[in-house]
C-alpha cells in the first residue's frame, strides 16, 4: 500500500496495534487490570496478540471493502514463472542481506553479553533509544523509496536525481538535529529506568553521547539503502555492503576488542557503530555514482 501511496489505513492499524501492545504490556507484565504477573512472558504474549490483531483488522478491511489488494486465492496461486524469475533475481540478494544483518546483530549481543550483564543492558538500552529516534527516518526512507522509485520508472526522467539530493539534505539536517537533541536530553534518559545499577547508568550516558555523534550516519545509511538503492533494485550492492561493513569490519573489531583486549563497553560500542561510519563512506560513493538508479519496470 505504501508503494501506491495508500498509507492512511496502515497508519491507523499500526497506531491501534501499538496502543493494544502498550495496554497488554501494562496488564500482563505487571499484573494489572485483573491479570496475574507474567513478566517477560507477558511481554511476548502482548506482542503476539497485538500483531495478530493488526493483521486481522488490516485483512478484514481490505477484503470487506474491496480495498485495492483484495486479490483472490486463485490470483495468488497463479504464478507466471518468467515474471517470478525476474522478481527473485532482484529480491534474493535483499533476503540474504537482511538475514546476514540479523545474524550479525545477534553476534553483537553475544559479544556485549561476554562483557557482563551491565554491558549487555547498556547495549540493549542504547538500541532501544536508537530505534525511537530513528522512527522518523524509517518512514522518511520508505517515502523516499516510493517517490524515487516512481520517478525511476518514468522513461528518461531525471527527476529522481533532484529527489535523491533533496532527501539526502533533509536526512543530513535531521541527523544533526536529532544528535543535538540526544545530547541535550542525555542526562534525563537514565531517570526513566530507576532500577538500573550505577554502572549501567554511567556507561549508558557515555554510549548515548557516542550515538549522538554518529546519528547522521544512521540517518544517511537508512535513507540511501532503504530509500534509494532499493528503489533502483540495487540489492546486490547492499548485500555486499553489509557483508563488508558488518562481517569484515565491525564484527571482527568488536570481537577482538571484547575477547582479546577486554575493552570497556564504551570503546566496544564505538567499534560497533563504526559499522555505520564505514557504511556511510561506501554508501556516499555509491549514491554519487548513480549506478543504483535503474528502471525496474521497463523489462517487466
């Protein structure tokens, strides 16, 4: 639906699912509203229930109101293999990319966990806050993918370059603003977690400063990879980018820092975010080369 600009329904359903998730978290984790205390198991159930409810509402609305994608089972199962082959050539590198990236994230957690519970808690808290600050750029990157992809599909249209440069400037400015906001609010973040130890409080404040400095890289990488490179089907390059920056640069640095030199969590986190720094360096040259800009529908 996002690809054809019909985002209102998904926004409404997403907000509903989020509020249901929050309510169930409150009830099931802490034993409120007549429920027993389930703790972390309750968090898992609330996520599952809210996700299933969102899916049911979305599918129900689509098929009950015949809303754009109410395809029949026969249409779903009628596969044109020549078309499917072209799709898989473009999408398989993306699947491999996401899979290797996910495994890499798991190994990062293993490395931080080796430093101790405090280091792992610091790492997880930093990731949680990073996702909150990145929510705006996620939607921004998806919007860029739709708009740039539309321009790329037009024969001999050079407007995609104008869009790409404008989106890059906005991401750059947004990264600066969000980084400054993190630095400004950093002393207050720890007060949201009154039960964490003094060690975690101290390391978390230091890690958030590091995150604020590299926030521009997070914004640009998300925009370039999700919003531009994927719009042009440049998934083979993004797969290589993840393999190099995650598996050949950042992961080895983190594991050497943890298992060989036994570095403090702040230094290890700097090695961890170096993935984003390296990714932005390679991504910039790819963005400037325009090799990512391909018309995916011309030969479909």
